[in-house]
């Protein structure tokens, strides 16, 4: 009976692993037939533009996210106030479930051509759309870590030793959350690299200005599927490399 | 001087009264043990003294200066929690120097003062170790050094012997008492074990259900208990 149960558990685990890994492997297998094209694609001006906009905007978004979630996590971890649970939900869980296309639409209406501040179809629009969709990943990790530190009482001990808010934050909470901040940066970056719907609606896909890798894949998937495939391989490789690099750095830091 | 006076402190958590009209006077350089079972309010009293818990009413004074509205960081009370609360990302030197750095003490003075304390505490040679590389006894001495180096007006100790094994307890108790006496600091120490209270305290305040039942020297508490619960708590294990 016990062995049969183990078999079921291992079978279910195997199913999940195969399901999640197949798509990645299939991408590389599919690209394998036209491997030369991946190299050529990297020299394509439009692809280079999309690569530049994707990497630069995702890096900027990840940096902004880390900078923004530190004070927000501190306030939410150390203060109790009415409506705190709702604010946490709106900052962390809701943006992860809110359809990105709807996010793009909201920003287009709020900050688009009909608003006094027209930011649509600009690089700033790319940043705003990606930030909303991606920053909650950093927020979730850093806030959880700050709450753990708070529960351990170490911030209170720092206070008894005369530390002010700046010292508590910069001398205790941030250094104790290094791995989580790095994880937050990496996951935000990877999510921002993959974001498409919100960015496409709010920022459009203007080559060398707002066209990002996923938009390029989407827009060329019918007209030039080989180009879309090659671009997908490059995007997937970058994301996998970033995540593996994070795991290596985080492991070395422990 | 540093005489601590607590007057009529009360604290409610909802319907539950954690502190019920608590008054206590601790003389300068005295080692006062607050002893009582779990839930007696002794930890709440310590946190109220520290400024982390805000009492509903009552007064806290050190040398006739009101402390009720002084924030935690400005009270200059040394505090050692039950788990010692060392910063895991800092080494021994950085942990001990923390309270001096926050106050902007010059680096040379920090070096000198840490050196003095470390020598007194027998922590030489451990300056670059992180807390996880220390034994329980060493961690306690680092935490005590960190609390004492700021020259606190009052030292607050929360169950300092709870993480010490029975084999080394007598030695740690003796060393703790010696160190505190050496620094001559007014101390309030929360404990639940009567034998620890007897070994450490100049006087003992027996606390039960949020109230201090009696305060006095151990002999007085045994000879003239003002409540049968005092005798029961002093003889319980």
C-alpha cells in the first residue's frame, strides 16, 4: 500500500516535470532544424532593436522595483493600520492575477493620447507597463523577508541600541535581505522580459523605441515564423541564463 | 546613580490584563530579578520598561526623570533578549560596536571601547566570527557586551539562562552576576526558575497574574511571605 502511494506521488511529480520542461526543450528542438537562422537573426536590425529595448527596459524595471519595494516593504512589515491587508493584496497578489492586456488598456486610458499627460507609445510606457506586471515578484519576496526580520525582533534590538529608521533599514533589514533582494531583482527582470500584452497595448511596438522581444515574436509569428522562432530561442536562453546565474550567486552568498 | 522607579503600571491586551498596577523600585547598581510563571506579565513589564509596549497608565522614572514619552532609541536601556538577538550578518566586533556606531562615536573610540569590553568578557580572538560560529555561552557574552558598551542607565535581561544547559548553568550564572556587578549597572532580570532567581538577584519581585505580590530579599520572602502563592512559586520547579 505504502509503495503504491509512493508510486502515485512520483508519477504525479514526473508528470509535472515533463509538462513544464517539454515546452522549453521543444523550442530548442524546433529551432535545431534552422540553427543557422538564430545566428543570422541576431544580426537583424529589428531583432537587435527589440533585444536592446527588452534588456534595457527589463533591467531598469528590475532596478526601480528593488528600489521601490524596500520602503514599501518596510512600512508594511513594521506598521499596522486599517486596510493594510487590502493594500498588500493590491500590491502583490492582484497585479499577478489582473490580465496584463487589461493593465495596458487602463494605462492607455489613464495616460494615453486622451489624457493631459500622454505617455503612450514611448519608452516610459514600456517601463510603466512592465513595472506594474513585474514588480510584485520583488515585493512579495522582500516583504516576506522584512516580516521575518520584524518577527525575530532584530529591528527592535537595533532601536534599543539607538538606531533610527535609516540605520534599521540600511544596517539591519537590507543586508539581512540580500538574497531576497537579488531574487526579487532576477524574478522581476525575467518576468519583465516575458511581459507582452500590457506593453503592446500601452506602448505599441515601434522598432528601436517600444518594440520588445515578445512583441516581435507575436507580430512575426505568422509572417515570418522562423524569425519568431529564432527570437524566442534568444529570449528563452537569456531568461534561463539569468535565473541560473541568480541561483549560482545566491548559493555562493549563503 | 540610575535608580529605576515604576509606579502603578497597567496594561491591557483586549480584555486580558497583563500588568495590574505594578510598582517597583530598583536601587542604583542593584540586580533585581522579576520572577513568575509564564503569563504572569513579567515579559510585558520588561517590554514596557524598554518602551516597546506602551502602558495604558502608570509612570517609569530613572533618577526622577520621566521616561514614559521617551522613544525606545533614546532611553539608553541595555537589553538582552532570550535568544540573545545577535545580528547574524555582522561579526562579533560589529555586533558589539553597533550601539556606538548609531550614536556616531569616532571609529578610534569605538575600537578602544570594544577592546576594553572584549577583554573584560574574555572574548579576545573571536572578533571576526559570526554568531553562528560561537558557542551558546560566547553568544551570551557578545549580547551582554553589546548591551553594556553603550553604558546603559538600566540593563534589562529577558530569561538569560533559558538557552543554557544544566551542566554549565552554575558557571554561566556566576559569570553573568560577576559581569553585571563589574559594570555596576542597575539591572532588571526576568526569570521563571526560583533557583536562578535566588542565585542572581539582590532582591526578587514575585509576579503573578499581572501583579507584583511581594518584593524583597530571598530570605525575607521565605520567612515572611505576604501571600501563600509567593511560597508556592519560590518552591516550585
